[in-house]
C-alpha cells in the first residue's frame, strides 16, 4: 500500500489506524515508565502507598482536627481519602503528560511514531498507582471498621473512566501547548495547587455557599469526587445530573484536547 | 516498474527564529484562538530559510541510492521528511512499503534501561512487533557483541557498545525501505566492516536503501546511484562515480 507524505494534515481515521498498529508501543511506554520510576530508590514501590497516606495524615490533622471541617458521621481520613485518590491520579497524569512531548524530544526529532501515544501513556500509567491507593483505601475501611455502600465500589470504575477522559484530553492539550510555550511548565504546578482548594476534596461541597456552587458544576473533578463520595458514604445517591454534566464537560475537553494535539503535532519535531 | 520512493517537487521551509523578538503567551493565545491553528507568524518572511527547494527524484525497488552533499545542503531534512518526522512545506513523497529510519544510532534508547530492555523498547518505537524482536533477539545481541552486558543499564556502556547495539537493532528490523544517516561513522574499524557486510546483506535481500553519508568510500562501495544536494537544491543525480566527481569539483 502506498503511503503519501505531503503538507496535508493527517486524518483522524488514519491516526486511529496508526495508534492501533503501534499499540505495542503504548504498552512499552507504560512499562518503561513503571520500570524507570522506582529505579535507584531505596523503598521503591512503597512510595506509591506512602504518598496518599502521608497526605491523608497531614490533611486529617489540618482540616479535621484544627479547622474541624464537618464530615457528619464519617471519620475525616475516610472522608478525604477517596478524593485524594482521584486528585493524585489527576495531578500526576496532568503533570506527566504535559511534559511528555518535551521530555521525549530525542525520540520526536529522530523517529516517527504516532505522537499521541506519549501523553496517553503518561496518563494511563497512573492507573497503577490508583489501583494501589484503592487497596490502601480498603485497608483504611477495615481499620476504621466502617462499611460503606456497595454502590461506591460499583460507581468507582465509572467515575474513573470519566476522570480518565477528562485528564487525557487536558493532558494532550497541555502537552502540545508546552512544545510551543514553555510558560506552561510554570503555570501547571501553580494552577494545580489552586485547583486543589477549588475542588471539594478536603471539604464537602455543601460547605460552599449557594452563590458559588454554580462554578463547581463545571469542574468535572468536583462532580466526580463529590459523587464518588456520595456513592460510598451517602444515604441516597442523587448525583446523576451533576455527574452527567461532568461526563459531558470531560468529553468536550477530550475532543478539544486531542483535536489541538493532532492539529499541531506536525510542528513538534521542528520546534521542540 | 513502479518506483518505491517517489519524491515530487519537495520543498521545506524553516523559520529562523530570532531570540530578540519575544512573544507573549497572551498574544500567542489570542492569535491561536483566532486562527485556530499554530499558523506561521506573519511579517517575518525575510527570516525564512529553504532547507529543500523543489527536489524531485525516484528510487526503484531494491536500489541503494546514496545522498551526498556538504553540510547544510538538506540531506538530513530530506531523510526527516521521508521518515515522516517533519512535514514538507510543499510537494509530496509516495512510498511503497514499510519504512524504517536509522537517523541517529540509539535515539530510542533510555539510559536507565538495560541493554535487553532497550532492544525491546527501541523495536517497539520503530514499529517492530514483540514476537519479531524475540525471534531476532539472539542475532541482534550476537551482532552487537554485548552479550555480557545485556542486563546492565546502558548508561554504564561505553559509547562504542552503545552505538553497536543501536545499529544492530535497526539493521535487524524488517522493513522494505531503510533510511540510514551516517550510521557507519560509529564503532571501531572492525565493527564498521561488520556494518558494511550487514548492509550488503540487506541490499541482497532486495530492500531499498537511501543512504546519507560523508564517507564517500562507503557510498561508492554500496550505491549504484547517487543524489547530490547543495544548498537545498538537487545538483546532480546519476551514476555514483559521476556524482562523486561532481561533488569533488564543488569542494
């Protein structure tokens, strides 16, 4: 089959075909990331557990004991942990995928492969950490002798899929923007820090005044975390409309992010 | 017979960005949302540079064609476009079959990974399925001569070991078209000889090769035909001996 190279943009079906043909590369990138991450560390994989646990302890002390944020009958560590699970996935994935093109500049300049695998693999690899932190969550439940709703466990994969779509879109968008403007690299840590407090993670959403809840509706993270928490701990589950909107917003982000990435990827090798 | 590589009126324009003109992200974002693409900034026409200017030639199946020319003549840009790394500004290339490029030995390697891990990873980057790598694994290792260091991270390799392994992985890829840029300028003399032998074997297998090198001895040894580029233009295409002669006259 003839392959034609010209200045024209690659079409979406062609890109999907390429991604499918090189799906093994995807697997290798994820594997490489995992293999590399804990090389030359002393405690190795323990870091995966240590980070959410340490964050939970600090937040419990700060917001549970000192600020005394009301969480009803739920112990504060249990209240904050599911949100942190999602949050850690989000921040790691966004940071890693936004750097993925620049960090692999030697590959971009020398070899052709579908560029989209880089941010996507950098996002997907964090599912491993998510799984580990979920196991820690079940241990926490045992420790506090707290039995959550079964609904929580059923809802979790769905929430994760929506988060994955949102994160992949945002990550691809930031990855391509970062190639052109390295400002992105300075904005991201700062923006994430602010977003942590704009998202109901350390506090419940109902603590936010009516005036501002409108803004939470368009933050997919807020809806994902709040609905997952309600699924685990709430007496009723009334979150479908909010969650549906989050799914919709996530899909829009995904479409836009991937679209911008595919439109700009042909310039990567020349500019990165 | 249909040519395997057909290059038609290929041009590539680069912009020479000057460091002085700093652009604010805000301005660029505005422009980005207005135009919808990362368009080339206006009013900088004088800073353009044509790396390739209206190049046309074709390569038949099983041919080995050399590309020669002084530094900055556009040889590497040509290979980059053929490899699909960067798009041409105008013109087009039609390729029949699967293409692999060896633009830089070990580009896909990661320093922290071991030799074994890098063989698999590099193969995956270059589009070689895992079972294919497994099948060729012994041969790749044997050719590179690094058996004893297979499970050592490549950051501890000597530069010679590194490039030997890199060349070996790419040379064992199964593809119809192979692009090689200066790959023979690596390793000691014994390894260079081995590379030349391997290249001859690849040529015998009927694969099509486009070979960029400053090593004129290797070029005249391997290629029937040559392309001479100067300043982004095609100066001469034809028999290797003639082409090298034309190149020498330029120097």
